[in-house]
């Protein structure tokens, strides 16, 4: 089946069966269950993909895009699992009960579920804070792992500060914005839950996010890939300035790195739900290209060695 990842022209994607919805049971300490959506591969199997969503309202704004890309990947032979982390969506618990470590545990459990059913390499696909989560969970996940990052942020501390500024923005309308962010950080440091934009954020989640970074896990030599995709409306298109050193660090750690910018709106933060068709297309094409390169490498290794006389 040829790639068909366009949003308007994706007749193959539209014709796919609905994903399988189920609850993934979780053990202590977090317990409960996590809502999961499984998109079965609809073409010859190419690999497994686990999607780790963004944080807060960015998650809600991105649900349509995550679904479109998941269906496009399934149409091209990938087994895709989406999971709502603890306290998010229809999963157990409230957001104030969640912790960063519980989210890492959720990611590991979801990866294990996929690996028990689908052999081969696993793509850890993160969006925004989900990229940080993927990097932290990866050392606990066995086998060859690749990474697909959508609009990654290299610093959890910066992400937390940006989130807390939403409170400052709301207070500005009341003329009381001075020291809001500092006060929220002080409350978190003292072990108190803070409320920002309707989300009650626990210290266990906030401080865990703040400590997270896009630290590259150990790479499988010659086998681990990183695909880094950014959406931009700038002309000419270019990666964010902070991205280049991070990409260099992953390359130095042994990853084969591919980066790309695509035109589109910042759908994770727009007022209305918006689509970025070029991002869905780039996602599918990048993963298909990695799969094709892997198959070619296997075929080359399987070829018998040329006899010495023939080489002479």
C-alpha cells in the first residue's frame, strides 16, 4: 500500500477501521487503568509506534493531529498505540494525583504491551513534553528503539515555566501579575498543589517535569534513529535555534539523526483546532524511509560473500 497520509486526499486513511479502544490495567503504586487506542497495521507490518502526548491543553489541541498521523501510519503497516497518561483524558485519577514518575511507568507499560504483540523495533513518538517522557522511559524499554519527536522542547524546566505563565497572563487582566510565577514555584517547592488554567498541578508532576531533559539514551550502534520534526510558518523555514545543539548531542551519542521543518500552524496552541497536513505526510515518509533503509541493510547482510577468485 503506497503512502497516503494527506488529510483531504487520504481516502485510504478514512476507510480504515476504527482503532481498538481498551483500558490498560496498571499496578501499584499508581494503579488504576489507562485508556488506550490501538491502530492495527493495515499493510505488511513495518514496526510498532507508541505515541506519548503533550501536557495540559496542548494534549487536547493535538488530539486530532495525533489521530490523523496514527491512522496514516497504520495504513502504511505500522502498529500504533496511543495512551492517555494517568490523570489525563479518560484514564484513572485526576491530574493532581499524577506524578512524573507515574507517567514514565505508564510509558514503559504501554511499550511492553506493544512489544508483547509486535516484534521488531519500536518507535517512541513524543509530542512536546512527550518527547521528554520518551527519552526518560527509553532506558527501561528493551530492544532497538527509535525516536520520533514532534516540536520537542529540550528543557522540562522551561516547559514548566511557560505553563505557569498562563496564570500570570490571567492575573495581568486583574492588574496583579507581579511575582505570580515565583509564587507558584514557591508553593510547589513547599509541597502544595497549584492551579493553572484549570489544571491542578501537583509538586510530584511539576518538579519531575522541571527536572526532565532531552538526554539521549544509549544507542544501538548503527541501528538507532532520531526523526525530529518541527512545524513553522516562517519563510524561509528553519529549525528553532535551540534544536541544533540537541541534534548534535544525539548524533554524537550514536544516533542517525534526521531533522525536517514543515509548513503549518502551531496546532498544539491555536485557539481553534487546526491541522498540519505536511506534518502527517513528513511523519509517514520519514518512518517509511527508515524502514526501507533497514530492509536494504538486512538484504545486504544476507547476501553470500563473493569468492576470492571472483574478486580477483
